[in-house]
């Protein structure tokens, strides 16, 4: 994996026998996106992530879609998470915590997170069907797990209620976007400090 970082901008590439993924992002952007993973629904969700977090996001992924969508979905989460981690740099000044409750018609989802360098995922989301279009619904947990692990984020996602699987997934991504936007904001009162009494995150 190769990466470059300049301030809160990062570019990360990952190449394996299964996928090739390129991600470029700017944490202090305006929510501009340019996404092509070869999986239409995943593209739509990553566009939501960008738009509602105000993170400028470019993603290019080529994977073994002739087998299934698993590797491309998981690896896109890994590389986006790695790019977020790279762009955050030394973590000084960030708000650290974020939360969002996202309603979408009959659905409501709660997302809370801690940019802690202690990756963990709590996933309380159930689906009524095994697929959304051509995409297995079980893959969404894989994406969030990969993202949280690579970004070093403690991430709790709970769909409190809902019936439409599209709405449930989309509220999860929008919730992540809004919570992440809050957590990575620079706190002007402590812009030069690590947000921990330990003076370090991840220990």
C-alpha cells in the first residue's frame, strides 16, 4: 500500500490479486465526489458519505466482480479508512467524538463514533432480504468493519427501526457521514492538543 499525505489530504492505493483500489480525499472539503467501484449501489452510498460529511472523495476500484462483490466492497472500506487515518495526521485538535440520528421515511438509525485509534464495530442492523438489487446485504457490515478497522475508529451503528432495506443502509452511511464530520472538526479551543487526558490516543 502506497500513500501520500499533505495536511488533511491523503491519497492511498491498494493492489492485491483480487482488487485494485485508489482513494483520494480531503477532510476539509465541500462534499465533492467522484466514485466508481463497479458496484452501482455502493457508489451511491459512498456518494452519500462524501456529500454529508463534506469530505471530498475520489474512489476508483476494480475487482473480481465476476466472483462476487465481497472483495471490492471490503477493500474499498479498507482504503477509505486508511486514507481518513492518513489525512488526520497526528490527531491534534480534533473533536474526536461524533454522533448522529438519521431519519429516512419509516427508518431511523443512530450512529456514534470515537476517533480513538482503538477500532471496534458494534453493528445492530438487520435486513429483511438477503439482497439489495445485485448486492448481498451482509456485505454492508463488511464495509463498515473494514472502514472502522483501517481508520482506527470505534463505531457503533444501530438501526432503531425501519422496513425498507434501501432506507436502512442509506441511513447508516448518512449517519456515519454526519458523525464523522462532527468528530474530525478542529476544536478551536484545543487545536494544538490531543483530545485525551493521556496525551495520546490508542493506548
